[in-house]
C-alpha cells in the first residue's frame, strides 16, 4: 500500500519493448513519488524513457511493451484495476498533456463534441447539455483562448498547435482531474508559445491545487515550475530531491555534468556537452547505466547497480561514488 500523502507512487518500474525477436530494456527499476498538490519534475535527455514512464502510469503502453513494478494511484495499483476503474482513472484521476499536441485530439470530432464526451464522464450523465457546454466555454476562456464559441465548433486541424495544447489543458482542468502529467508541454511549439503554456499550467495548478508531473529536457523549465525533481538517466532515476537543493548541490556525476553544460539556466537543451551517448537498450551495461560515460567510474560501478541512497536528508542518489554515499 502507498503512503497516504502521496497521490501517485511509481515503484520499481521496468519497461521493455519487444521489437522483432529482440528486447530493449528501457525503463530499469524506476521509483518516484508525487505528493498531493506537489509539482514534481522528471528531467532527462531524449530517449531516456520519460514518455514511456508517463504511459505506464496511465496503463496505456503499446502492445509490444512488457512491464513490471507498481504504479499506485491514491494507494490503488493501476495494474490491478479493471476496465471501469481504469476508465475512471484516465477520465477523472490523471490527465496527460501530450508532447505532440497534434496527436492528442481526435481529428474527426469537433472540439465541442470531445469536450462534452470528456465532461459527461465527469459529471452525472443527467446534467443537461447546456450546463456542460457552458462549463466547456468557461474552461476554454480560463486557458486564455479567444472566442471559445467558435473553437467549440472547430475541428482540431483548424487550430494551431498552441491552441490545441490549450484545449487539452482546458479539458484536463474542466474534467476535474487531480494529477496532470505534462509531457514537455509546448516543446513542439515556438519558444514564446511554450512560455505561455508553461505559465498557464503553473497558474492553473496553483488555482486548482493540482498535482503535476512535469517532464522536460530543460533544466530552466524544471527549476521554475517544480518543487521536487527527479533526474533520469537511461531509464533510471539517478538523483532526486527538493529542486533548489538538487540544483544548488548536485551529487550524481550525471547531474553535475548536466549543470556544467549550461552556463546559465535559460532553458537550453541538455546533453550536447556530455561526451558519449545513452546506452544501447538491447544490451545495456550490467552495473550503473551511466558508467560508460562517467569520469568517476570504478570497478564496482561496472558490476553492480548502485542502490538508492539518502546522501543527505531528503536528497537521494544512485551512485557508488557520490559525495555523502561512501
Ligand atoms: N513502442 C515502442 N517500441 C519499441 N521501442 C520503443 C517504443 N516506445 C519507445 N521506445 C523506445 O524507448 C526509449 C525511450 O523512449 P521515450 O519516448 O520514453 O523517451 P523520452 O525520454 O520521452 O524521449 P524524448 O525526450 O525524445 O521525448 C527510446 O529508445 C525509444 O526508441
Ligand atoms: Mg518523450
């Protein structure tokens, strides 16, 4: 059973993908927790398994995925939920804002139709259509979309990427979901729009007291919008703690390298500055996955996976060599 104060717990999650007759081991024993009303960041370079992790939370992994571990939503294991409970989770519990806003809405229905469907599951089915319609209009206005009446009549292709993402946010909020899984919101859009989307999410989260998992490549975005951060490398959380603490005293060599790559935390991408690349998931290193790129690696790192260790109160790291660990 999960801890009461955590709305979401991911424990020892592993996800592999079967492709032809090969298996790639992507997510490897990942743990993280989200408290009620907490904003938690998940940072890591492209391909480290962030989207895969969010999909596991909603139990929407593709068919070729094999997964192990537990995802607890309000103490209930998502893996053990029946169809009804899963529908409830996706419609009322947790909503995902997808990385690519064009894939999130159904192209053959108008925004209004999709909104009504979403709201019908949330409220008593007997609530009259006019009331729901008005709620949708209010939600669209709350995400600063001009002319919500027109948008309700539009098909997704008639909207820009930024508008589509706002529509998704409005739906998540109006449906009264408690957890927002935001997968690089705005990254597919230009920088000013991305900034507006992030500000919008931060404002709504504050107003509604939502819990958030904010996924991003950008350390700047994470620093601004989260209170707790998980640093992810090749399918594992290598360091976690209060955002300010991790940013001011990074412990894992990977986190240190990330911080060193960016002279100013302006939200630039990461990883270009770290020599090497993420491992081949078909044949990942047996010990620490960062080992082949790590300047501090020792013999033990090649052989064993480092355990999750509390290096300072509330500041966790998976590394044999980090300060505070030995
Ligand atoms: N359905 C799938 N079948 C096979 N491999 C997959 C599948 N989905 C994802 N992967 C692999 O899993 C790894 C992690 O992918 P994921 O999309 O979770 O990364 P990410 O951290 O979200 O990256 P990005 O920052 O680029 O969005 C990648 O190597 C990807 O190729
Ligand atoms: Mg992704």
